[in-house]
């Protein structure tokens, strides 16, 4: 549906914020996608389990999951959330507002202790945004600045009224001609 998985995640966040996707759907994805144990050796190396009061396998697993949240994006959960957008495509045209800037709950759902200083959640393509025909407001602060982002999909949004993003001059001019307020 969307070329960029981060755009899909942003749309899912908007669906969640608009109560078009229930929080229970996110909670189910979280429960079904704990951190992969491929990180086990790195995380558990040198851990003094007695000092941490780890007495059972459940305690050990809880410690592992928490420690992973400091270091890693949960890629399996991220992919499950991106797929969740496909399950709710019928709601995408109903979105009125899309906001993707730090912090957003789905960013921290995928990487609990993400500090916002790395590029994991930057949007590199807006392809597919034209499916969000009901969007009136778009705010995007997490976009890939190292590539020239094609902002033209914003032009396909018929009821767009406001854009808060680093839109290029040509697209900004066309949006302003249509009466869209552009803040860069």
C-alpha cells in the first residue's frame, strides 16, 4: 500500500490517534512479537543474574526483553505493525490528520528506549500517500533529509488545508496556489 514502511507506520499511528484502529490491535501485535533471541548472547553476556534478582526463566526473559528495548528496534514487531495497515485499508481514506514527529507512541512501541537521534523512523518516500484522500493536515518532521524527498503526493490530496513539513519550493508554491497553508 505504501512504498515506505515508515510512511505506513505513520499512517497506522494516525489511524490509532483517530480511533479508527483499536489499541487492542497494537497490543496483540506487541504480545505476538517479542524481541528475537538472536540478541540473547550479546545482551546476557556478563550479566550477574544473582545481582539482578533473576530467579526464574520468566525473570530472565523479562530482563532480556527490557535490555533489548534499550539497544534495538524490534524488527518483527515493526513489520507486524506495517502489515496491520493492510488490515485496515478501508479506514485510510477517512484520515483527516497525519502527524509524524518525535515522539509518537508507535516509534516507542517498536523501540521502547529509542532516543530520537537515529534515522530508523525517517520517511524516505511519500508514495501511496494519495490513498489518504481525506487528509486535511499533514505534519512531518521525521523525513529523510539525505535524499530529495518527492513531495508531489501531497498534490493529490483533494481536501488538504495545512502542511507542516520541509516541502520543496515547487510543491509548496502549487499547494499555496490551492489555498493550502504551508509551514516549513
